[in-house]
C-alpha cells in the first residue's frame, strides 16, 4: 500500500526529530540552527509532515508584522524529497497565514525554483522591514547573505 503523508501541527514530542533534521541542514549551511530549547518554546509555530507515523518534514511561520509572515525552517528529510511533501507544507503554512488574515508570506531561500513552483515571486530583499533581519545575527553569513527573497501575496 502506498505511504500516506499527513500534515499536522507540531507537538512537543516532535522536538527531537525536528532538532535532528534542522541541525543536519544547519551544518550544511542551508538553514539557521534551532536549539532544542528554542524548538520547545516555538513548537506552536511549526507544522510537520509525517509518512508512516514518522516525521519527515517541517516548516514554521514567524510573524513579522500585521501584514507579513516568514516561512522558516522548511525542510524535508533526505529520501523523502521530490514527492510533493515540501509543497504540502508550504500550502499548509500559506493556509495558516490566510486564516490569520495576513496577506504576505515571504521566505529567504536557495530553493528558488521550488518556491516559484509554489506561487512565490523573487523580490528585492530591501523591501522587507528590519524585523526580517533580526534572526540573521545567528547566521555565519550575515555580512554576505546570498539567499534569495521570495514573496507570495495572498488574494
Ligand atoms: C526545498 C524542499 C523543502 C522541497 O521539498 P520537496 O518535498 O522536495 O518538494 P516537492 O516535492 O513538493 O517539489 C515541488 C516541485 O518543486 C520542484 N522542486 C523541488 N525541489 C526543487 C529544487 N531544489 N530545485 C528545483 N525544483 C525543485 C519539484 O520538482 C516539484 O515540481 P513538480 O511539481 O513539477 O514535480 C526540500 O528540497 C528541502 O528540504 N531542501 C533543503 C532545505 C531547504 O533548502 N529548505 C528551504 C529553506 S527556505
């Protein structure tokens, strides 16, 4: 029987698999690290995707103002990519923004074509407010950021 993917809100018991996955990507410089403590504190901001009861992906929404949220810590485990799970997570996070009445969803990413396929457009980084950059103090590349800003305007 084909595996069924489920998207759901994260729970405290997901902290360890989330930590392992995010840390793996952080060590390769494609995500900012999140400690277990931070994940515990921010767990309500996360959604996860499960296949056969195993967490294989996550993403979070960070509110940056009345009109803007950022997708952060979006990742799918190796071996589960290319099956539509990342798109499923993005759709869930976008739905959440819509439900909250927030019209703009942005991300900073290296995966530009993935976001284009999911209805985002590439934009200049300097259109975003200061708050977007507060997380960057934790990034080793803060003075030479090569990530691309993408934005989806909900209507
Ligand atoms: C980016 C990421 C979340 C995509 O997840 P995924 O489950 O592999 O993506 P999907 O299967 O939903 O892909 C959806 C579409 O985007 C395409 N796509 C996915 N990753 C792509 C990539 N790296 N480059 C180009 N296209 C890509 C797929 O081919 C698919 O297109 P299709 O619908 O025409 O077949 C995943 O590759 C990942 O975890 N990357 C490492 C972490 C990261 O960079 N996260 C982004 C931080 S903002």
